């Protein structure tokens, strides 16, 4: 239900950003081009981020993220997130489902929001030896081809939950920007 609401919101934002008078089609084509460029850029930077995270490539992660990077996982209580900053990112990647279980990414899709620097990301994680995949939904914010913020709505990964029980990073209410 939560994912449906967010995806519905994304669809409404995309549709509402279309020009009201597109009788000549040129405005519509320009909007389509902007969205296509955003999708391509989002796929490139987020795909590279996932690959660097899975490979524990800290140098590449630094090149793909901004200095004020933040990764948030929505928790059960509304408005409360498990947040990770750039310095803790490498440890979070080590606990990710991809790295921890030799998983793979499938069905990566970028959904424009109508904002130049924000898009929704939807993908599936399939763990090695399993036929079950887990759908991931996140809001991705990008500044000049670098990721500034990722907010996951699909919950906090079990591998990180287990690790954080032993050594919590930062748990609390995150800003809603």
C-alpha cells in the first residue's frame, strides 16, 4: 500500500508537469527529452553507485556522492529514519543485501518527479541461490551528476538491522527535506 501511494504520487507529479497547451507538440517533446535525459543520468549514477557499494570501492563512492551525502532508511514509525552519512557509507555497503549475500540487481527503473534533481528509483534485489527478489523503492536526489541523498521507503535491510544492533550508527528523526 505504501509503495502504491508513492508510485501514484510520482505518476501524478510527472503528469502534472506536462504543459497544459501542447497543441503543437514541441513543448511535449521538450518535456519528454528532459525526462529521458533525467532517466539516463539517474540510471548511470545510481547503477554506478550500486556497483561501487557492492564492490566496497570507497574511492568510487566518494566520486559518486556529494560531501553532504545522506542515506536514509524509513523505519516503522512515520517520519523516523535510520540515517547514514558519507563517512559511514562504506560500512553500510558492507552490510547491504547485495554485498552480504552476493546478490544482484534487476529491473532498475528511474521515475522522474518533475524536479530536475529528484527522481524515484525502483529495483529488485535477488540474493544468490534464491528465486525470491525484494523490491526496493527510493527517492534519489542528485546534484551535478553526484548523489546527494537517497531515501529508501522499502524499509531497513535485515543485514544492516543485524549489524546496527551491535553498533548503531545514527538512529533518529531525519529532516524531511
